[in-house]
C-alpha cells in the first residue's frame, strides 16, 4: 500500500474510533466500553509507528517519532485511552498534513517532469514520421507543429518561430527566434509550424537535464535539514528527562504523560524539509534550477561572488556596437547590404551579422559574384551594387579616411573591437564596429548583490588584462584576475573559498572546473553549455544575470523561513512541555495544543513557495 494512503487510512481509523467511543460514552450504549474502542483505534497507529521506528533504527536512524510511540504506549498502560487516541489522531494527522505540504511544494517540480516531450516528427524528402524522441539523432530535421513541445535541442531552419519559453526560463511572454538561433527542448511552439535541425540527442538536451535536476532536488538533503535532524534527536532524552522529573516531583504519572504528549511530534523535523522543497520549487518557476536543497542552503550563506567575463558579465559574442554612416546613407541599409554579402561567407562573424540583421527584420538579398579574401573581407554584387566589406586595408588601401570617420577611428584606437569598413560602388559608405559588450543588467546585478550582503565581487577571466580592467572599471568590481587558465581559475576559486563562502558564475566549458570547485557554482545555461551546467549546483535558464540575484534572494528567504519555523516551533513546544510538567495541561489538551503548533509551523514553512518580501540586507 502507498505510504501516504496508509497514513490517511490510519487517521480515518483513529478519528472514527474517537467519534464512536464518544458516542458510546455519551449515550450509554452497552456494546463496548469507550476505553476499549479508543484502544482499538489507537493500536493500528501504534503498530505502524513501531514498525517505522524499527525500520529506521535498523539503518542507524532515530528521531522524535519515538516520543509519539512512548506517549501512546504510556497512555494505554496508565488507562488514559482517550489521551492515547487523541495522540494517535494528532500524530497521524501531522503526517497527513506533512504529505499535503510536501505535495504542494513539489507540484511545480512534478509539472516539469510530467510534461517532458516524448515524440518527434522527423522529416525527410519522402515523408514525415512520428518517432520516440530516443530515436532522434543529431542532424535530423524535425517538424514542430503549432502548440507542440520542442522534443530536443536544435537550430531553427525556417526564417522565424514564436516560442513560449515560460516553463523553461520563467519568461512570461513569447519570444520570436530567427533562422540559425538555438532552440531548447521543453519550450512550446506558440506560432506556426516550423522546421528545426536537432543539435543534441534527447538525453543531452535541456529538458532531460531539467528532469535530472528535479530528481536531485526532490531527493537531496540539505545540511540544514541534517542539522535539524540532530537537534530533533536531542529532544528525545530531554523530553524523557523532563517527564521523569515531573513524575518524581508530583508523584503523578499523568503529568509525565502530559509532557510526552505535548512533545509529539516535533515541528523541527517538519519545517525544514517543507521550506527547502518550497524554495527549490519557487526557484524552478523563475527559470532557476537548483540541484537539491543543499545548493539552496549553501547559496543563502554566500559572501563572495566570482564572475567569468566573456559570456557572463559580457554578451560573449560579436555584438554590433555602432554604425558610423557617411552623409546621405542610412544605418539599416548599410547593415542590410553587409548581412546580404555575408550570406556567402564562412567567416565566424558572418552568422552574427546575419542574425543581427534578421532580428531587425531587414530583408536580405542574395549576393552574386562574391570573392572572399580570407581574414580580410568580401567583395561582391548586392542588388546590382558593387559592395566591399572588411578591413581598412582591403576596402580603402592607402586612401585617407574621410572627415566623418576620423572621430570613430580615434575612439576605438586601442579597443578590442572589430571594425568592418563598407564601400558601395567604391565609395566608403559606413563603418560597423563589433565587439563584446557588457550586459545591460550587469551593473544592476552587481549593485543588487552588494545590497544582498555579498561583500566581495571578483572577475576571473582568461582574457588579457587590459580588456578585463576596462570591464571591471565599468562595474566597480573589487578585484580582477586575467589571463587565467582553467587551472588558474580553480586555484583562485579555492583561495577565495578559504576566506568566505564563494559562488562562481560562468557559462563556458572552461568554467566547469571552477564551478565545481566553488561553494556554489552557477551556470548560465541558456546557450547550451552542457559541461558547465553539469558541473554547477545552480543553472540559470535565461540569458540574463538577473536570476543570479533572484536565486540568492530565494535562498536567503527560504533559509530564514525554515529557521524561523524551527525556533518558534521549538520555543512553543518547550513552553507547552513546562506547562504540562507543572500540571497546567492535561494529556488531551496537550495533544491538541501540539497539533496546533505543528499546523502553524508547516503553514509558515509553505511561505517559501510564494514571492515574499525580503530586506536585501543579510546578517
């Protein structure tokens, strides 16, 4: 029988036994004594609990459930059958309540796994066939119909597609993607049908990684929870000692029973798991995957943040920084002509230029008579115009720059950028500057991390020192480590971790060892960095830095809620135990009071599922 079903059945038996016994007692029915009915209703709960405790003891684990066993047994031995059945109801009800709380906290995580793609429509010149996603190979062309899940990661072949990425990234609005863009499994086609080319098999795709992380999140146990278990273990001898003292001083065993009852069960072991599973679930809704509650617990204590540069603090690609335009020309037209010419190029920059133009919805033309000068540029015909694009030497030779272009040449003189000179019919029409730009949200992210209690923020990069210092100065970072090899990165992370809990944020394959070495590794997984995502403890599924701050906020709030629930619950339980020892609480009243405490603690722990408001300053 399923354990949750068994727990519900035990609670129903205990409740029905209590009601039947009260009915017999009130109406004087002579079918059986109320005590016999209450005893019969208690025994199934008692037997099930004894088996559970023996099973746990066999694997070397013991907890405060033993208090419930002792209190029910003592109540029956002392002839307090009513108290015994009330404790049975409270214990069984507490386990059912915990099942409900866990189920609600895990609902978002289960929703991710339940909707995992299972089939794909593979196309060929002859036909389209529906196959299990396990049969999809890299390079297969797949048809994705309107409203369907993308089965595997891939590259868009058609000109455009509209995707609902909310389940994977947390972004609420559909996104338009262009030809050549990377697509991720698990997102939904929110527009017309399109064709994509598989870039990964199912097991290596984004959604498979999500399912693995969800499994880890549901089974891993945070250090905080393990500490809570040890505190719970201490409560057993303390409870027995206090009960013994109350019995000795009052010479009344009922007082000892009241102490045992009021300590059953303990909010300590209920609050922490519910809160941490709630926090992991809340993060998943925001496109942040945490590999178990241990990652969330560690993230809440971070004081040093280390960022990779390229692709993390910067966009990591050839972004269009500026278009300088000759008099009488228009910037979009120059970009359109350059992108049209680049359609015939094999240069690494060509795809980026075409992508930028298509995102601006510019209509590209098919180039003709294109000649590529390797490492220098292109010359060809576009719309019956002679177009040349590339280095200054290729395009202009030894001719001087016109006056309108001189300021830009001086501005980018020492910058790490690529300048593309464009001529139309042998006249310089414009200069397009490409470079690795700092992310728009980088400054706000650094500021928010400092407000959240991160005291040291460092950049760690394999790039040269001059480029790194320029980025660092714009973000006001505390330190820069440049020209670092992967081994250097690991050494730097280890050194920082020795002084304070440290998180490493990166996106590339070369960041994987450093991510694994940090207290918490955070991978920006939007661009498909499988190695870095596998090495990290936390994966951000959006191409943005803002979720890094959100992850820290969720972790801090979740830990605060768990700690608050434990402290308040223990304080209330301790006060109730003292009141019971002094004779102010009967066993039945104590059981009812303790159940109220447990309900309050679990409801408070469930707050971790919500948005919440948290002061960014952390103590």
